[in-house]
C-alpha cells in the first residue's frame, strides 16, 4: 500500500480492531494494529515543518519494534524508513514533507483530470498546443 491507500488504513485502525470478535482474533490483529499506529505517529512527526529529532528517532524506534513484533518481512522501504530517515533529518533538518513527491504527484493527478476533459490524446493534432495552454491557464487559475 502506498499514499492514499496507506493513509486510509492508518485512519481506520480502530475499525480493524473492532472487527475482531474473539480473543484469538484480537491476539492476531493487535500486533499489526500497534504497528500501524506507531507508523502513523512516526510519519506525523516526520511531516512536521520542523521535526524534533529526538521525538522522531523515538517514534521510528517504536515503529521498528512493533514491526518486528508483528513478524513482518523487512522490505526495502521499511529498511529505508527505520535506518535512514532519522540520520537524514539529523544531517539536514528537513522534514519528510519537504522532500516528498506526494504534493507533486497529487498536483499531476489533479491536472490530468482537467486534461482528460479536453478529450485530446494525440500531441500531433493541430489544436493541441492551444488546448494545452487553455487547460494550464484554467487549472492554474483554479489553484491559486
């Protein structure tokens, strides 16, 4: 899961827990729920304009511990998160929001919605340039 899918999951951890009916189901789900919660805390701290390094490092460590407890496979993204984000923030002082591609990708997706309304798919069409210019002006005017 990435982006909006992950955010939706992180916002609904309580729902996931409430779906557990028996003690056995809760025993299985709780390590994952804790893992999701600790990840959300760490991401929220990382995305603050000026992240507090000690809090970020503690939150990343909490996530690492909960991830290991859940016995999940360490992916390259998880490795990067638990091993490299803290030192990066320590060296640069930048927040994750400052270096993330998320805002650019969201903007691109929004523009494509407007562009698809033009019905043009072929850049060789005679009115392509004028249509592109109109679409960019309209999009930018609506997003000032």
